[in-house]
C-alpha cells in the first residue's frame, strides 16, 4: 500500500531530494486542512515536528508561555509535567519546543520505533488537548503571577518565562537582537517580542492566554513533519484516526504580512544595564541593518550568507577590517537572519561609543561603495561558497539530529508559501548558480540593490546605563507596593490564598494512575552493548598515529595534538591567547584574510583548541595531560593542502604583529564577557571547581574567568605589556610545536589512510627543532576563594561544587542516573518549578568532580538552601519500579546519542587519551542498567562529600550578591 491509497490525505507534491538522500512528499489532510510533509530516507534517527504559525500582537510573551504550558498535562496524559516524564524515561535523541517570532514548533527525535511513537503521541495530545483550560495554575507557574506570602509581606512577581526573559533582557546582545527586529518591522508581528518583555508580560490575562490557544492551535493552522526510516503510511493513518479527523477545516488568520518598505532609514536608541562600577566608555553597541527581500528567494537566501562571509564574518573581511582600523568597536560581526519572512542583514560593532555613530555609517557605506565599484575579492566569494557547500554536503550538526535541522529549515519557506516547502532543501543547484556569478558582477549588484540603495533599514544603538537594573527593580517594587496599598483587606487575603494554592499545587504529586498513562520503555528494550571504539595505534614517520577506521564519504578528519605538559603555570594564559591568535593573524605567505580564504577554498576548515585529558587510572594523583590541538577536515585529494595550511599557521604566523594582537585581545575580551552572561552556569561551575582541582584551574586560566583577567589586563595596558606578550607567544610556540611533542588522530575510511601517510612527513619534519628547553611537569596551584561576581544581570547563576573522591566516595555508573534524577526531579521541582529559575543542572565525573548549578535563577540564598537538602532527599529516596526504570532509560538516552563519522573518531580519541577502556564503559553501562533504589540512596555519601567541600561561586546581580555577602570569601565585579 502507498500513501496515495490513503483517502484521508491529498498528495500535493513529490520531490527527489537526492542531495539529502531523501524523497520528499507534501500532503494535505482533507478534513482538517493540516499540512503534512514527509522526508523518507534510511536515517534511523527519526524526527517528528508539529508547528503552528503563531504571530503575536503584543509583547506579553503569550506564544512563549503557551509553548511551556501545553507540555504541562493533556487529556490522555493528565500529569503535571509530561515533558519531564518523557525526558526521564525516553530514549529521545531530541525533545524540546521552541518559540520563534512567528511560529512555535514542537520537535522530537528517537532511533527507537516504540519510543518515537510514544513521543509523537504525547506531543500531539499536548498541543491539541492541553490541560490549560482546567485551571489557571499552569499559566501562573509558567507565565507570571503575583506572589505574596503573608498580608504584611512584599508583593513580587514570579513565573518561569517571566524570569527567563528577565535574564534575556539583561544581555546587551539579547536587547540588540530584539530592537533590530522591532525597528525594521513597525507594522507587522515582528514589531513585538514573541518571547515576552518582562515589563509587559504581567499585562497578559488568563483569558487572553486561552484565546491564543483556541485561535492558533488548530490542525488547520498546523505544519506536521516526519523524517527518517519509518512506515510513513502507518504514521499518517495514526495521525488521521487519532487526532486530525476529529477536527473540521477552520480558516485561521495567521498570515505573516510583509512590512511596507521604508522611504528612509530609522534610528532607534535603547539603553541596557551595566553595574555601577563598569565604565560607560567603549560599551555601546552600534548596528546597521537592512531588510533583504523575502526568505522565498532561494538565491538571495544563500547569496547573502556568502556576502556575510566575504564582507564581514571571515577574519580580515574588508568591512570588518575597515571598522576595526577606524577604531569603531573592539569586535565587529555580521549576521544574516533568514529565519523570518523578510530576512535581515546586520553589521554590528561591539564596545564602541555613541559619538562614533556617523563614522560607523560612513565607514560602512564608503567601504561598500568602493567594493561595489572595484569588485569583491573573488577568492573570498569562492571560499564562502565552498565553506557553505561543504557544510551542506557534510550535514554535521553536532549533537542535533540531521532531520531536526532540515525540518527547521523547511519552515523558512513553507511557513510563508505552502507550495514552496522544498526550495532550501535543493541547495546544490543554487550553489552552482552562485559559482557561475562570481565573475559577473552579481554580488556587487546585490550590495548596491539591497544595502546601499535600500532605504528599508535602521541604525540601532544600544548604550550602557549604570545601575539600570537596580533602578528598574526599585521602580517595579514601588509600583507593586502602590498596587498593594490600593487593595482591600479581602483582595490582599485573596492574593495570599492564591500564592499558597499555587505552592500547594506545585508540591502535589501527580496521581500514580495518571503517571502510568505516560508510555515508558522497559529495561529489556535497551541493548547492553556499548558503541564500538575505533582506535588503531600506528606509527608514521616516527609520529604516533591513532587511526579511526570509519566511513566518512571521502572526508578526512585530522587532529594534530601537541603536548603542553611542560608549559609552566604562569605561561598557561598565554597558551590560551596563542590558541586564539593562530589562524587569524598574518603569516609569512598570507595576510590573515587571504589565509582564511585559502583554507576555505580547498578544505572544510581548520580550528585550534586547548584540550585536557585526565588519567582515570590515576584519579587520586590528579594526573592529566594537556594538549594544543589543531584540527582540520578535507576531501582526501586535498589532504596535502590541509597539512600545508596547518604548517603555515603553526610555523609561519607573525606573532610580533602588534596591531593585530591588540585587535584580537579586544575581540577576545568582548567575546568572553558575552559568554559570561549567556553561559554563566558553566563559567560559575568551572571557577568553583578551580579552587581545588588543578584540571579545572588549568581550564579557568586558559578559557574562564582567570583567563579573562589576563586578557583584560593585557588589552588595557597593551603598550606596557606587548613585549612580554610577544615574547611569551613565541616562546610557547617554539617549545610545543615540535615533532617529539606531536601525536596525530585521523578519522577516515581505509582508502584515506595512504593519502594521510604520504602527507605526514613533510608536515612533521618541518616543525621546530634544536635544543629543547625543559622545565619538567607543570605544577598548578589552587586556592579556595568562594567568589561572588557582580554583573548587571537581573538573574543569578548559582554553583556548588566539590570533589567526592577526595571526600572518600567512589565513582559508579549510578551517578549518571543521579544526574537525571536531580536535574528532572529534586532540582527541577525546587529550583525551577517552585523557585522560578529557567534551568538547573548537576554533574558527576570519573575524576570525582561534582556540581549543582542553576541557570537564570531569580534566587541565590534560597537555591543554596535547596542544595543543602539534597542529601536528605537521597537518603529517603523511595519510588516505584516504573519510575526507577524511567530514570534508567533517560540516562541511557543521554549516553546513546547517534554519532556522525567525525563524532565517532572524536569519541574514540577521547577515550584513548583519558585511558578509559572498553571494559570500564561496559561496567558503567551494567551499573546503570542493573541499578536499584538502594544504589541511589547510597549516593547520599557522594553529595555529602560534594557539599562538605564548601566550594561555591555565584555570578549574578549586584543586589543579590550584596544581600548574601556573608557566604562569599571575595566579591568582585565581572
């Protein structure tokens, strides 16, 4: 039987998507009007997505709150948090939901057939029959609500989305992105924030929230996507019988309207918050933004990605260079946002000043005019095209399923034209077209038409204001106090009652019979086999080669590892700087822009990193190995070029180029600052671990806060420090880039091996020789600090850490289960659901490092108290076998992620370097699959040891850190 025989659907289009090894089919469900798209192929990592067009009319965040809320119980699965139950007990390879400016999507993925069907079932039920109509508590928990603990207490506002967006609005990048969009689309849905503005979220009523669901969450407004190796007829039949046939076709007005073009550019200025100690100088963001056609033009869609590369994103790109040379901003970046109906091309200068606005505009326009007249560097265009085509063909999306990323890209056209869902899936002919246009003036004409002569644009300035967070917090507190003073005693009593009722609801557990309705796999559904390890030790030209024999479609993945173990502690931050500098500084034969283009014309790219490998057989001795790594990928015939370019970077870089070093330090400082605000949880955990762990201390001084402090000092005192910087960079390079320090890792099929062995001697024999300075093994010194770092953020990242092996406990596979239990039960319930934080995590590794951390958390001391309660929680851990099974399956799901060829090689290398054997992995898996409740209760000793270490680090608002100053050894501004 074929899908043509299914009378419930009409087949509208079929497409041969041979470049993606897939067959595409577009259908319509006749009765309900639901749009359905299939991508059939042999990928076992199956994906299902249901999406809706959800254009908001205001910034109350109703699409975002709805996305959170529908996953909190439904008709067939009436538990409080089916999403969390699935995370705990499914073999999903992806499970989430996302709110965009004009759509909300609910994607799931799994390699297990039974599990995939379960995930589809829960998600379909959630979107069409959510429990949100039964009572308002989900809306108040996930969206916003007043919180008043007693009649004389302080009235506050809480809610998961409310707190998440307070965090998002604390970041200047977050503010900039939102203002750019609203500045360009004053009359369409893009003028408002679908995520929600914390100032506006409390205007949303429960009834408006329900109306939004009634209007948009209907099959007639839905987009359903199925990808992978499955019985498509069976899935379509199930969707029809179980859900779609129960709805009539109802026209839903959710059309995304085009913004009428401007006749002149707009200018918008908005403030963002910095701490009272930060300087307002060099802290402004300037952006120049233009609307570029629509996302239904497949040629523009890719051509502007290429232009972004050639003009802005590549190191040494002319527009970036012109702005940096003019002293406008410390970091210049570009972006092309093609995920909305009218894509936006932006040029951003970070860490600039308001008074540089005119120079910013004239530098951009003069440079672009010159480029349009004299022509773009053809090598840069070819490099950009090859860079994007290589990625399209390789389809390496890291840990994200390939089918998920294709599905999200389909929406870039499908959402705006039902007849054009596949245009961005057929990119190879477009790349061929663009290659033909390199010499024709096509790209120069795009610059004229869409940037220089296009008045539909904006200048957006995001400028710093000291203490703005504290001012806004006080204004809100005053408003809430005034509101409370205007309430009668009965109204105040009602608020206290509502607060207590919400807390009671959050404490309440779902009924066991309802929990039993969430489908769950059994332990018997899980294989006891471990993923294969591909390691073969070889020698080539006197260099150790670790070969990973994996089918890679003709691509070779090379990593050259240089031992760093003799670089002394005080030089390590400079090794971090060297890693950041190499590849984006001039070499003997290339300017750094030319170097980047040369690499991307011939290869899939080259990158550098510092890596740490712990010796798991010598945990108590805290032994580890540090390496400086240069990685690259290329098709087999281009491997010799790859090695030649690696050699050029390592051996010929002009490390004495003072001007470029200063630019790189400025850029590095800016990017580190940004990462502290966006990934404050990982920064806080690393810093806290570094108080007693030499491994974490190494990471901190080469990529964390310790590293940032060195970079900041060098950048701010460059003239005095530059000679020392150059001397240290040259010294480290001369000491580590030597043949005797080198080991190679190579992932490819057998036929690629001979090509590699031919290319190695020329590379290895051209490295530094001569007398080697020996300093013995590096010794790292740790010091417990327990720091509080003040930022302008409205939320906290609260970390507690400790080494449980030092505290007398041992590592066991059951700790992987504990991570799932804490992250989705104890911490989830207390830190997220009741505390209102956006996220909470925990982790425990083979070398004894344990941590608990919160993400975008409105609390600080309260969260620390919750951490203290975890030992009692574990001592009294008591759940039924079904729940225990769920936690085990959720744990295996985290371990058993499908891997692309590069990931198989990388995992094998990591296991080898950390001395983790097949037997250790097998034992860990057995410990997970055979774990019982008493094993989890036994882990209370692990948490006792972690907490007894007394290590903590918090990154957060000035006010909260000052309130809790007693807990810190040091308080500083970040």
